[in-house]
C-alpha cells in the first residue's frame, strides 16, 4: 500500500475538510438570511403601524370605537 495508500487517505481527509467548511458556510448563510429576513419583516410591520398612527394623528383623526 506504500505511497498510494497514503495519498488516498490524504485525499479523503482533504475532501472531508472541504465538505465540512462548505457546509458550515452554506448553513451560516441560510441562518443569516433567515434571521435578517425575520428582523426586516418585523421592522417593516412596525414601521407600517407607526406610519398609520402618524397619519391619523396628523390628520386629526384618532381611532374611535363606534358601537
């Protein structure tokens, strides 16, 4: 098995390391996009609610509960 067996083992180790690094990179990207998307959605929703309240107070109309 001499040098060829050692070369194959190194190839397997290198392949394993590259696969691990690549999968961690992809996982980090997916996680970041998921969290960032949730944060942006929450900020946009909050901004929309605040914008509606500002428009209503600027126009002099406040929410009124009518029976």
